[in-house]
C-alpha cells in the first residue's frame, strides 16, 4: 500500500535557527493525524515541507509515492492555510471555479456550495464577508479539488460552535470514505474527537507520537471529582483541590480513594471517576520528553 505521506530526515534551517531537524513522519491513507506543538515548534515549517511549498535542506517527502513538489502530488492534496485572503471583488462562485480548474477530478460546483452552506453566498463578492464566512469558503476550497488528502492548519478558527461541529462531522465522513487528514489545531478537544494519531513537535523534533487512546493510556493516574466538603486527604492522593464547587482528586488508585471516601461518612454527591484527557496526558508526557531532550 502506498502511504499518504512519507517524510524522511526532513531538515530545514533559517540562518542559525534549525526549524525542523531530521524529522521522520508517515501518514497512512484513511487516517487523521494531529500535528501538535507550541508556537514556534516547527509545525508550519513541517506543513510547508510536506506540501512542497518549502524546499528542505536535507531529507525528502513523498505524497502517495510522488515527490511533494511534483504536479501529480499537488493534484492529490487540498490545503487550508492558517491565514487565507481572497480578491475582494470576486464572488464565491468565481473563486470556486478558479480553484476547481486546477484539479483533474474536482467535486461538482453545486455539491461544494451545498455541502459547505455556501449556496446563498455563491454570487456575493467576498470583500464584505465576515471572518467565519471567509473561513467556511477556505475550508470548502480545500475539499473542492476532490483530493485524497486534506491538510488543515487551524481550520476552525473563526467558526462558531455549530459550524465547527458541522465541519468535523463532514471531515470524519471524508476519512471514513478513505480520505486522509493532516491537522494542526490548538483545540485539543477536537484532536481527541477526530484524530486517530498525534505527533507532538517541539524545537523542530518529534517528542511524542502515538494513537490518541494509547497516549491517554500511558497515564496511570485517575481523576476523581465530587460535590461535597473536602475530607482529610485519603491516601494515596497525588493532588487534591477544591474548584468550582467540587473537590478534585488526582490519584494512582481511584478505587482506594472512593472506598475511603465512603468509609469517612461524609456527605457527597455527583461522584465521577475518569482517566486522563488528551490535554492532561500530553502535558505530562511532553514534560518528561522535553526534560530528557534538553
């Protein structure tokens, strides 16, 4: 099977700054990969290298077996940049037709307009659009070419919660049909909801990667929460605090905490026990990884 993205030894320097260093990354067809990292970590440079917009100083990238700079590779990819701008005097329909003309098998014009809720805006000039409307158009254009892979750089910025939910439902359907998504976003709840795998980059290097459930499963601690008065600290407890009218306990043994809580005889309600969220797991695992790398 030809992989969607095969990057080997990618390195890119800007003067004395090494933005990406010997990066290896593989993305398989039908997968959603979340590319994460703090600002300045090298995410945007990595995307540009994968898309063939920037030449690497070392290493190589292939998209579905073709060099990323080749026309054959570009025909397979749609892209939503973090910042998008459009000629203000053009209409949605005119911009859509221009973009579709660059692809050999684009989606039908009416299908794109309908799928992304642009029907009523099709003949309006984009110069007067709101930020959310412009973002919706940018996302629609990424899918308009009928590509096998979509690269999304903060795709839901500027969208309201309803539009964000609609977008992710559509994106999940795209992957279910065999499409591939490479995504960056600061909304980790979105990553947790839609990504199959994550790759955390910092200082131009991969510090953490794996399946979303695998990453969360690496954290043994549990999170116990309830309404009521905080009892004497029931061992074993790593941390306990009162916040927002609830007591929050982090522990390696949730069963022991709950047994001791019941045995204490104190009144409590709305007890919840859960594992680590993706954000909590990344915060801990990344700290360990960066400490080793420093």
